[in-house]
C-alpha cells in the first residue's frame, strides 16, 4: 500500500491533453467516464501497487491499461506511487516514453 500518489509533469500534461481531446471530440460523458475510470484505477494501484505489468525491469517501471487506447506507466518508490506517463497505445511501441 502506498501513501502518496505523485504526478510528474509528463503524466500531468498527457492526462490533461487526453481530457482536452476527449472533451472536444467526444463530449462530457466520455470525458467524465475516462476521468472516473482513471481515478478508480489509481485507487486500486494505491492499494496494490504491484498489479501492473513490469515494462522496464532496470528502471522498475510498471504499466497498467486504463483503456484500450491508453496505458499508465508508473514506478513505486518507498511509500509513493509516481505516475510517469499516459501512453497512447495506437502509437508505434518504439515511441514508448516512460
């Protein structure tokens, strides 16, 4: 169990970009559902931080599928869950940036 969830700048910017896109293209309902689902998953990860799949062993980075289009990358440090990035799965896998 982690005590703190920390959003780094990249994760925050990407999350806001996704929300802006959803709001402009799909409206309030889809945007609200995405935000609710993201925060529900963050609560699950706070309780069980090792739920996500290991994406990069050396850097101890894990990934968790938010929707079929978006994956959350995070790292666990002490009692913190550090959110690193929201990745659009429709991109080429080599463009993954943690």
